[in-house]
């Protein structure tokens, strides 16, 4: 590593011997990796391998779980995410998240997307309308909903709901977008739309996506991390990892021998 | 047809019959009360019964207004006190309290909700009535303490655990995903609770309040012991009240020599039944409208 780091050289997220415990169970074990800016990084691995836990550590969603604690260092832009001084609310505005099950609020489409900006004190009608439109356009949902922005979001289809959740996350202008198996509850067509969308968002945001679907990881990501039983087994460029895995376990997993 | 099919048909027939029987029983109750209260309905118009306040059974005057007003007054006071307090307690216990606090308090609250009402009545006489008497003196309204306020307070304490318990269950049932969605957008815990969790839980919370209103409305013993039971339209918190259930409980079986007296008490019971049913149906309709808007 060079002594002088420009902003784009600093990893956007860096884990150094980072562990997450649930009680006595070490769900993520001494993971060290750098996630680069503006790329799509996929985290793969069998169920229970710690991939979701690691993802949720990045915006401190695990704080909700009482027995959860961490060790080691996790840095966002060089800042300690688990520093007691960190303002979790501000952190989560810079690190957005999309969940496994689409979870729109029981509000209108407009109010769903405007929720984040309103929290930050944006009340001007024009400004909100502009943010809502921009976010929905970015999430490739605008054309489908522009005539019914004030309808209840729960009336949308599952795939539309998930894109709405992406729009909602984008509306607060995050730098990082965490996606926790965002297509596992969707049908193949909706899945393709989300994958296309991830491709369009690449470059503007750092995207970290957890997926149980290896083809998906291969299709959408620049880098892939393979987790197994809490350990980071292998991490590298996606094309490398899928064509020339260095570890036997990775090879077994991606060729479908277990998982 | 195999025996399994026969059993299947038999079971559905039995459960259907039982379900209808329950509804029929409620209807039979209403019809029975109506039949028994007919004597007083023949001689008095509904207007006279519901909207006048003269209660002189010996002279054949039956004005139910003081009792209806008494019931509405004590129930309203109880709700005004109990609803905000219990909702805040439930939010604390379900959303903020450490698991250990929540899990040790919940059974106690459930127990309180199941306590016999006479216990609350006695506690009202011993603890609440003297306090209200004192309060009345300070406010320049000398009273015995047996008042709308005392009855409202006792009822509030009675329904508090009920609302807390049901609301806690409703809040706990809100999926974790809903909370996470708010928090992940940078909402604070209170913002998430207020904008999202309470919104998702609203139908259940309304149901909890309906339950509490119905309980307070029909409560007899605890109210009867502290309300004062004076047949007069209550005009302030420090006036005594005479709610409908207390009227029935205090007088049924006595003074039956007075003509149409028992019919009048039957009418009071019918009134109680009809009003609580109308309230419940109205609230259910409102709930249905609200929840349909969000589906």
C-alpha cells in the first residue's frame, strides 16, 4: 500500500479482524477485507455462514439484537463504525439498506420515498417532489407509478415494492447501498429488473449485496467474498473467484457440491 | 364414504351449529329483554325514556337521562385518563424496555387485568374516595368523594392493564422488517415507533381501546361502590353519578311492587346492551374503513 492515499484509493469499507458475536457464538470470525468505492461487491456463502450478519454490521442494524457485540475494527471512510461516539442515525443515512422482504411503509408511494428526506427536515413540496421523482427514476420505477404516487405502496407488486424500497433508500443520497438478498422473495422477471438496476447504479454508489444465488453474484458483482461458517474464505475479483477459485471450499461451493 | 369423510362432515356440522348457537343466544338475550321491557315501552315514548331526567318510579316517571349521562361521564373520564397513560406504558414496555423488564412485568399486568372488579371497588372506597374528597375541598367543591371523578379513576386503573396488555401484544406482533425499514433510513427509535410501528399497530390499538370502553361501560361493581349513585344529571367531575349497571344491580329484586318498575330495569339492561353493541359495531366499521384504506 502506498503512503499517500487519495480519496478514491481509500477503501469505502474496511474490516480488520472484525468479529460479531451473538452471546458466546462467533457469527463472523476475524474478517479482514477492503471494499472498494463505486463497485458492486457480492457476499456469498451457505445459510448461516455469517454473510448477512456481516452486512448488517456495516450500518449497525445488529444493534437491535440485545446479545450482539463486536470485536476488531470496522471502518467506513476511515471512521470507526463501532466508535461509541458515532451517531448511528447519521451513519444509517449515509449507508442505506434494502432488505430481503420488500418492506414498504403502509403509506403512499410518494410518502414512502419522501420519508427519509422529511426526517432530515426537508418539507418544501417542490423539493420533495423533485427528490421523489429523481429517486423513482433511478430505481426504474417512475414510469410505472408516476400517475398513482398517492396510492398505497402495499398495492404494488412484490418486484415494484422492492424497487420502491430501493428508491426510498436512494432518496437520502447514501454513499453505500447494502442489499440483503434483495431478490430472494421475487419471481425471475422481477429479479432480472433488480439485477439490471444494480448494474445501472454501479459507479454512483458502493453496493454490497448478500446473495445465496451464485449466478446472481457472477452476473452483478465486480468483487465477491465467500463466507463459510463465519470465516471469510476467499475474496477477490468476481471473474477470478468464479473461474479460478484458490480455495478448495470455494470451488466446492460454487460448483454446487455443498450449500 | 369412508369413516374419515363422515367424521369430517360431522365436525363441520357441529362447529357450525355451535357458532350459530352463540349468535342466536345473544339475539335471544336481546329479544328477551325487549319482551320484558314492553310494559314500560307501551306507556312511555322512547323520547320520554331516553331524554328526560325525572326518575320517580312511584309516580310512574322513568327518565333514564341521568343514568345514561352517568355511564357516559364515568366511561369518558376513565378513557381520557387511561388511554394516553396505557399507550405510553405499552410503547415503553414493547419498544424500549430491556427484555428482562418486559418479561417480568407482562405477567403482572396480565394478572392485574384479570383481577375481580370488587377489589378495585374496595380500593376505590379506601384510597380514591378520600383523595377526591380532599381534592374537592381544595377546588372549592365540597363533596363526599363519591363522584364521577372517583368512578372514572377506579375504572381507569381497571382498564389500564387491559389496554397495556393488548397493545403490547399488538406492538410485539409488528414485524421486525417494519422497524428495520425506518431505522435503516436514519430514523431514530422514537421516529420509527411513532411513524411506523404505531401506524402498523393502529388497528390493533383501536381494538384494545374498544375492548376497554366496553369493559368500563358495563362495569358494575367497582363503579357502584364509588360513584355515589344519586339520580341527578352529573354536571361536574365532583358530582355523584348513577351509571346504568349500578341502577340495575342496586334495584333489581327490590321494590317490585311498583308497577312497571321491573320493566323499566329491563329496559335499562336493554339500553346497556344496545349502546355497547352500537358502539362496538361503529368502532369495527371505522376500523374496517381505516384498514381497508391501507390494503
